[in-house]
């Protein structure tokens, strides 16, 4: 009955919003209290793989030599600014498993395993982030020797050989040993010192439905999804691990994800990158199920009402800054992430970054991340111009204002400081120009196409 009420309620809200051109915020459900994490700054291997995939490379892995070259590059250019994690992503293979069926290495071509890399990064003042899904089973259905840790139950007993699912074998959560396997998956990496786990393809497990591929698995009872997330949260909390959810349907306004995860993806994959994927794809279209909004700016805008200090972190996926056409676009991407309290997920590589390193190195903007700053747009309706003006306060009381222009021509953006509770004038500083602009009572600026202006206001 609950699902029918939700669908009817959502439909009525959307009709009302179209009529009144109002915000489209739905009442938030209760979040898990006190998210102990702030948005991470890190490097991901994603670009290396997606380029290979787009070029039709079958044996899609990153060599250890290439990975090390990128680690060296991050160490030399970004680590001192807070980018201290190196995160794996999909691809590679699952040919190297431990005695409990967990993935030991990214590729059969690797000499070292994840434990070696975790230790190497630790010695260099960095950490390893892991990609995967504790609900994936990597063994054959006839395997009788790989046992769930702490039991005599074969991992293969969690497989349903009659389940028609694309790509993955999924844990049947109602079977004996399922909880031990899921929690053991997280514990396995936690024992290596891993503190960040990126869990992908959640929508495929929940109801086997993909927007573009259609049916990719069974439509499970929602209780199975809730149970699986609960187990992941319990194991992650026990190890102080950051749990990042990817590809969730976000049903009931992210009810389940809010209560179990620390960060959640709010747009489609970065893919080929560029402004189209960041701001234009299916712009303004709210959809049902993954992904509710296609592009990052719509997603950050709409879901902003769930974010805040100690609350859910919004993940706009990986950044390939070298794919953007202008400096204005590049500044907008980084600014939007930091204004929204979102992560900066560098995926450019040592040999693709070109002359764009400066975009990731703006210390005045990175100070927002250090502070735990989370801003919000004036409205979370991405169809309205006012959604392109963001505001928020640093812990010392200073205001930071983001004036964005997602349009293809120059637009004027302005803000009156009385709306911030400031009477009289206040000192204004431009965080990209690194320049004090003097004392003002309001601020107005012509923002170039796809550009932004970020100012700090000190009352």
C-alpha cells in the first residue's frame, strides 16, 4: 500500500509544482544521526578505465606501473592540499580470490594485491579506497571449498543458479551465512586499513531495473534491500568506514539510503565528461528511480535539501576536468562541488591533466571542505534561475555565495546582503580572483556562460 501512496503523492506534488512553479522539495525522512565524515578529496582510477571501455579494450585493467605513476603524481601535486586517497573502481577481473571468496587484487596481471597497495599508500601518508559490492558473489555455483568466514557454509550456497541477472551473481539475503558473508566482505578490507568503500549497482540488486537496459535482475522484496544496507552499515560503523552508495533508486526520497550510508550518488555516470554530462543532459527532468536526475548540477540542486553538516553527503561522480571546454566551465565544476559540500573526485591522470592542475589547487575554495561547509541553493527546483545562486556559512560565521550561470549566454546574478541578515556593509572577497573587492551591501555581477563567481562575505 505504501508504494501506491508514494506514487500518488509524488504525482500530485509534481502537478502542483508545474502549476505554481514552486520548489519541488518533498518532506525528508529521518536521517541517521551525526554523519561523522565530511566529503573526501581523492583520486580515482575511473578515467583510465572509461576511456579504455569507450575504445573497445577487452582486457580492461590498469597496470601497477601506471597506477604508481598516478600515485606519484597525486603525491607530488595534490596530497598536501588534502587529496590523500587513491580509489579503485570497476573493471579488472576477479580471478584472484582469498579463501572466503573476496577479491584480493584488481587484475591477474598484478604482482601485488590490495593489501600491499594499502600498506604502500599508508607509508606515503595516503589511503586506499575500495570499489565493490558486498552482495556480489565471485565463486562458481559448484564450488564447495570456498567457505563463508567463521562457518562451514560454502559461499556458493548463497547463489541462486536460476536467477536471471545480468553480469552479477547476487547474495540471497534470506539464506544461512548471508549476513556473515556481507559483513565479512567489509571486514576483509577494513583489516587492510581501508576506510572508504564505494558500493555500486544498488538499484540492480533492489529491483533489477535499469533505465536504459531494462530488466537486469529479479524484483526483490524491499525488505531484502533494507536488510542488505543494514548489514553494510553495521559492519562499516564497527570499523569506522566511510560507506558510499552508488546507483541507488532513492525511492521514498532516499529513505533507506539516508539511514544507512554516508554519501550517495545523485546523477548518472560521468562517462565522457564535459559540460553536457555535468549540466545539460535531460536538464530539469525529475524521473522515478535511478538516476532521478541525469546531470550533476540538477542532482546537487534537488537533493540539497537532504545535505548539511553531519548529514548525507551528495556525490556528483568523478571529475575529468580535462574534458571541459573552457576555464569558466572548469571553475564551475569545482565550485559547485565545494559549495554543495560534495567530494572532489579527481579522475584526470598524470598524462591527461594537461595545464589544468590549477583548478584542483585553489586553497581558498578547498578551505570550504576543510571547514565542513555545506551550502544550499535559494531553491532546490533546478528549473528556476534562483537555483543557480547558492549560499552557506562557514563555522566562523562568514558567508560564502556561489553565483552560477548554467546558460549559454552571459547572465546577471545578484544578492542583497540583507537576505543574509547583514545590515549595512560587509567585506567581500572573490575566491577565484583571490582579491578583496571592498565593503558592500549587495553584490551584482555579469557571469559568463557556464561560469561562476564565488565570493566570501565577512560581516
